[in-house]
């Protein structure tokens, strides 16, 4: 996103990884959403973007190849039709923030998502504060990298759970 405010900011890129319940990858897709360059200049400022200059430059560069938000939403819906069953769970880290953007920008996608979500951040809070176990995730701040990192992270937490 250009920032964290769904009222002012926009989605820049999206990635989806369909997995099974062992978090093995079944399929994935990525897409770039074209946003006005002026919005990027106005909203992608501050310390975060200074620290993540490589991500900033890549997002600005790929924006030229982006597609309209409605086209990307349609592609996402088609991906869901092919790769998911009846229930589609939004999963990953800090997904309540992602959900706020989906509600605003992609209402048809929002209708397809189950009301339950799989938030890896909840596992992070428990494991860090109760079990003193910390997962160090790469900080690429790109859609696909963030999802891959969330999958790695949940697998790390699950490695501490004994089966049976």
C-alpha cells in the first residue's frame, strides 16, 4: 500500500498464495495495481520509506505496468474460483489491516472471504510473550515476499506443537 490509511492510501500490489493446511504451496499469483503517481509522491514519504528505499523504488517503477484496480479484483476472483473451495480465509501477518483495504477497494473480493481469518500475528504475540520464541522474518515489504515470510513463520511456530 502507499501507506496504512485505507481512506487516503491505495493498494499498490497484491499477491496470493493458495496452500493446503500443511502450508504447502498449491498455486500463487501477483498483480500490480496502477495508482496515480502524484498519490505515490504524496503518501510514500517518511522514515519507513527512507529505510526501505529499495522497495520504494521497485514499487514506483512497476506502477507504470500496473492495471486498473477493478481488473486486478477480477483476476483475484478468478484465482479464487480455480484454487479454493467454498471457504476462503484471509491469512498472514497483520491481515486486519489488509482487510480494511480489501473492504474499501475490492468489495466483490470481500464478499468471497470467510469472516474468520488466520492471523499469524496472533501466534507471534503468544510465542514471543509466553514462550520466549522469536521468529525473525525478512523485511522485504513486498506483497509476495511478505506472504512467503508469513508461511515460513507459521511453520516455525507449528514446529513447537507436538502431534497426537
